[in-house]
């Protein structure tokens, strides 16, 4: 492997490690400093093979698109959380997220009635990490989870399937158990 190829691999690997979310071919190409999205995708696949063959707790997953994410395997998430310095979301925001996931689409006014008026700060926090999106629905916004939410927590992106996955479970435990710490 030439020095420039090694640098390309290292840059894409660093981007996958730091992102904490799936990256598409365009983002990987930019990170690698190349114009070819095809080349960036091939490099990401090579990184995925190397990581998946040699590491036990970390994996690189390819999603349709193609998009790639470096993440902890689900069975190691709880262990890693004990060592994480700062959680991605507050417990209150996680509770609000669980309401949105289960009752989506849900208007902000209804959400405020079910939770508290503090949900507006939670909604900003959830939108900042890309787990929910709000759309105008009359006088208030209507919120839904995003594909990033589904990928991060290993849940279905389809609302009806997602609800079935969450039924009968402690929603906050389920949501705090998936994804990267």
C-alpha cells in the first residue's frame, strides 16, 4: 500500500470512528480527500472487513445508500456505558424520545401535556443529535423519529414495526440500551 493509499484509509477510518453516525460515500470521499465516491466506498468496505475480522466489540456496518458506521456491537453497549464520561442524552430527553418513538407522529402540545413544558428543551436536544424532526402541523410542530434514531438504537424505521418492537418493554431501558455510548 502506497503512502497516499494508507493516508486515505486512515482518514476514512478516523471519520468513521469520530462520526458516531453513518456516513455516506460523499462524506467519506470528503474525509478521505478524494473526489471518487466509488473509491471511498471500496476503502470503507475494506476497513469494514478488517475491523469485523479483527475486533471483537467494534464493528463497521454498511447500510443501504451505501452508508457506513463504526459502532459497538449491541452486546457490549451496557459495559461501555459504565465507562463513558458523558451520556449522549439526558434521562429526561430519553423519556421524551421514548414518547415520540411510541406515539409518533405526536404534536408538541400533546407531548407537553403528557410530559411537561420542559419538553421544548428536550426537543432541541433531540433535534441537535438528529433523532427527531419536527414538521409544521397546524399551530404546533408534529414530531417523528428519524432514520438516524432507528440506526443508532437498532430499531425499525417503520413506525408500526417500531411500536411493536417497543410494546411490552420498558421504553427507556430499551432506548438507553442501544447504539454507541
